[in-house]
C-alpha cells in the first residue's frame, strides 16, 4: 500500500495489533530468570500528534482515558511530549503483569476512541544488565525488538541488541526486519 493510496482514501491504514502485547507477560519469567532483565516498573505508549482540528477533542478524550486507566488497574499514567512532538502516555506500576495490562488498556482505549491509526509503539524498560534495556512493541506489525541506548547522543548498542534478539526469539514475536528496529531516543520514562 502506497502513501498516495492512504492519502486519497483508497486504502485504510492497518489496525494496530494489540493482543500480541500479552506475549510479554508470558515471557516475563524467562526475561528475569534466564536473561537477568527485571522490569523497571515503567512503560509507555507513543502515538503521533494529531491535526489541529482533532486536537481539542483528543485532549478531553485522552484526559478521560488517563483517569479510567488509573481507576481500573491502579497504575499511574502521565502524559508527556517529547522533543520530536510525539505524545507519550507513561505508565508506572511495580507489578509487571499489571504494567502490561495497563499498557494494553491504554492502547485499546486509544483505538476504541478512534486513535488506533496514530498508535506507534509501546516501550518497556528493564534493568539488570550493564545498561537499561528496552523492549519495543510495534503496534502495526505486532512484533517486539530490543533497544539499548548507550547513553551517548543517539547511539545504541547494536551488538547487544542482536544478542538479545537471539535470546528472545523463542519467547516473543521478534521483528525480523532490522531496518524496522527504530530507536526511541528521548523517551520520557525517567521523570
């Protein structure tokens, strides 16, 4: 499907694949026991900014969504923007199962409210290795990939990411196309 087809309404963008996100819950024991990756208790959903016309409606709906998620699963959810203009819904919960469920709920609610096409990725932070390790879930393809920034400006540890890919392939649906392994630098998970 070409961009022209999308722009002129000949084809719709693919709906996000939300259910494969739960593969992370199933892989949790292996992540911790075999790979030494402990959840940092924080994750985020990133989505594209909306056009000015949609923005006013979206503001109110997203605020309602944050309240609903907090009420239903006990996680804290904060809205942030990054330096590239993308919107992030940062979810905090010390219980990993609840964290994954909250991220799924946030994503499902965004899709139900008509923002599914704007969903880009979910990002989960893990500690326990030399550097913080992230697992990215791409909503369009329903696959994961590792992302390990080195701490230097826009530099990632590609060798460690490939090693982790090989270790995770039996546990998670890993994105086979390495060119799709986008680095989510500047993710507002630290505040």
